[in-house]
């Protein structure tokens, strides 16, 4: 299942996504963690001493990753003609979580047997004025477009703050989006923004409250997000210890129960592969017409394979 943690900056989405990743990997479930935030902190949250600097940046290897995914697809003229929304077709190479491909075998880091970490890479001084962060997250979109995941397999993406998820069809690539919201006007404002953008696409968005102090905070979230409030996290000495790098911290019972709710919600989602492909095609067509045809110099709608289907 493909899961995104989203929310405004400072809401705690990196902390909660790392807790969820640890929760899954801790019982031996296969997890791919992806740091797609412009501020790359997921590695540190997962305990890397170097903060994640050892993780190869997907954004630095786009040409070779595109060439691999292109495979023998005759509809794609070259790797350079692939854009972030390019969908798979006959001859494309599909991916499996933890598979023997460049994404998993070369450009990720094994943290433990069941957990691999990928990263888009930070926004560097070399990018200033000549690139936007979407060029980094494009690697994640291509990865998810070509990934065939099954029950009990998890890809957890820590997304960049704000509404950048909606800059293309990336928001439709997830089975569940967990929106981390503080019980504040800004926190619920991001919720309204997300639900408005996703309204016509049948995207599952669930709110996870964070920094909740009391029942009044819970009531505030319920008032503004209604039944979309899934669970919440309050003050946790264990989380503080984990964030400070102190060993031996164990999450309190309430936190473990909240993580169980998240996993149950993910596991209950039903895969609809035809819709998944249909949405990929829709956004690729939009991107082709609005900017990609002009940027690449050819009609990228020709990359759409009308008979391709994901394997059942």
C-alpha cells in the first residue's frame, strides 16, 4: 500500500511518518520509506547518525532511473522524453517493493532487513534560480507510477509541506493520505485546502491530530474535520527521547494504539488498479498539453498505451 504523510510545515508529519515506519518494520513488514520533503529529515528521524546524508538522492540519478523504467517500451522515444507523469506501457519495467532494481538495490539504503530508505535529495545551492523542487519529487512520481505493490507491502512517503503534492497527479498515487494537523486554524486550514483539491478524485484523506493537549483540542479538530479525524497524538516523553537520539525509548500505550489505527486504515483500503492507471493517464495528458510537449519537443500523449494493464 502507498501512504503519504502531508501537512503544513512544523505539524510533525516527519515525526509521525517515522513512527509509523518503525511500527511496521518493527514487526517485520516490508517497508520502503521515502523522504520527499524539501527539508530532508526522515533519515535522522529513523535514527541515521548522519541525518540521511548517506542515502543516494533519486533526483541526482533521474536519467538512469528513467532509462531503466523505459525498458523496451516502443512508445517512449528516449529516457529524455520521459516526464514525471509518464505512465507505464507494454515493455516498461515495473517495480516491486524491495525488488532487484536501481531504485531499491542501488539508490536506497537498507536500515534493517525489512526497511529501505529512499530520498529525493535536498534542494541545493546549485538548484537556486534554475530548478524547482518538483524536479526532485518527479522521481517519486515515476517510482510510484511503475510500482506494483501487494497486501502487506508498504511504501510510506514523507511529503514536502503545503500543497505541492497537487502540482501534478502525485496526490492520486497514494492509497491513503494522512494529513497531520495541529488543533489550530492553520492546521485545519490545510485540511480544507487538501480536501478541496482532491474532491473530484476519490482520494482517501484522513486527519491525524498532533500536539493535542486535551479533550478541548480533540473537540476542535472534530468540529472542523468531522469524521475524517482518524486518531491523534498528544505529548509523549518517548517521542521526545527518540527525537533527541536517546536509546531505549518505547512509545507509550496511547501512541502504539494510534499507530495501530493507522495501519488498520491502510490495510482496509481496496486496490483499484484500473482507476490508478486511468488517473495516471489523465494527469499525463494534462501535463503533456500544458507544458511537457513544448518542453520535450514531441507529442507525449503518444506515450499512453491504450491496452496496457497492471498485472492482477
